[in-house]
C-alpha cells in the first residue's frame, strides 16, 4: 500500500519566486522554473494550491510569465508517475512533449506525463487548472493515454469544452464544497476526460486490443464510476453492460481476480484514501465505509484488517502521526 500524500487544501498566494519554484516541484513534480523577466524576481507573486478528490488531485497554479522544464535529471527523482491534464484558464501557454507543441488558449487543455521530459512556456500572466491522475488509473480506464501526450485538446470540440468548463468551475468553487461532494465529483471528471480522449480524431492508437480486453477495460471503468452505488454487484454490472454473468466472471477470471474481489479491493482503497485525507478527519469510519458501498460495518472492518493487517482506527492513528495537523 502506498503512503498517503497529504497536500494543502486550498489555493494560496505565494510571494517570492524561489518559494513558488519549490512549491511547484513539491505539488506537481520536480521541475526547473525560470522567470522570463528576471527583474520581476523580487516582486514576484503567484498562486498555487491543490485539493485531493479521491485518487485524483485538482490543482490551480498561476503567476507572472515563466518557463518550466521537466528534464531527465528531474525524472530520476520520480517516485510515482502521473498524467498531468493542464487546462488553460487565463493567458496563453505552450506545452512541448514528445516533439509535439500544444499552443493553449483559455478553454484548451493538454495531457503530459511526468515520466518523460516536457517544457512549458507562459509569455504572459497565466492561470491553469491541473488534474493529476495516477498513471495506472488512467491506463486502466483508457487504452493508450501516451499516444495523446503533447496534443492540444481544443475547446472547439464539444466534449473538450464540457470537460474544460467543468474542471475550471470546480477549481474556482472547490473550497466551498463539502469533502464528500468533492469525492463524488471525481467520477464525473474522469468520465468526461475519457469521453474527450475517445472523441479526439487524428491520433491513432498504437495498441490493438482484443474484444475481451476492450470489454474488461470498459467494465472496470463502469465499476470505478459506480463504487459508491449500493447496487454495484455482478448482477447490476451484467445487466448494465448487457452481458451474461458467466461471461462477466470469465473476463475477470482471465485477469486473475473475481469480480466481487475486484469491487471490494477498489472500495477498500477508496476508504484508505478518505482516511488519509485531512479534510475527512471529522468524518466517522462508519460513514466513510457506508459512502463507499459497504452496507455492513462489521464486514468492512473484517475486510479492512484482512487487507491491511490493521484496523481502520489504527490506520487513521498511523496516518495522523505521520502527518500532524498544522
């Protein structure tokens, strides 16, 4: 089990370029930021902050004109690769990755990978909303995210515009939303992101998947979107996907896991992330378990201890000790 990452919950004003540079590297990934006008270094003011949804983080960053470089030496410090989906809110930007150049205007977005070098250029004051999606999560839901790195996703496409408007609206209102609502919004964001990626034309996918692989990926995506739905079961999935229960079991058997076990594991991981989220500190263990689809609290406690070799209470105490309140 990976250690929970605790990040500041709201956007803050940062005075000083060196502090901004350090904060960008801490929140996103190790980078080298450079001011376009060095004379503005002493008077630099930026904004930066991030909020955990569930598995995905939503950040907001902005400031004076800068260039930022993600180099090979930065990647050597990588702990866990993520896809950064960058939405332009104010100003214009240029993103370079894999030899592609994406010129972004407000409403556009682009996908970058922290596992590879990339470059950002902002020639005017700017603001971006950024989704940080763990690589295994996006790859499980979409066949080939890497084929879209550095490709401009223009707001002229309806699906791109819907996603961009939704994410930018979220980042503007995130601090006013209840933590439980914020977690639920993640499913909507991911669904819109996958829909937008599917709708982009002109970038051929390299991977050719079998019909079974495509179907299994779609079913896993369906499970992800319905983890908090108490109806989620073999019967519910089979009926929703218009397949037989036998075929559903066969798909997961070929992947080395039962359907029920996969659902349970995803729900347990969701509860762990909620326990590690400081904004959920006042929410009871039982309420979190119920919110993620566990109807029987005693059953949840048994499953949790079997999976993590500790009780939910012990887990929360351990997290609190590692990440004390400020």
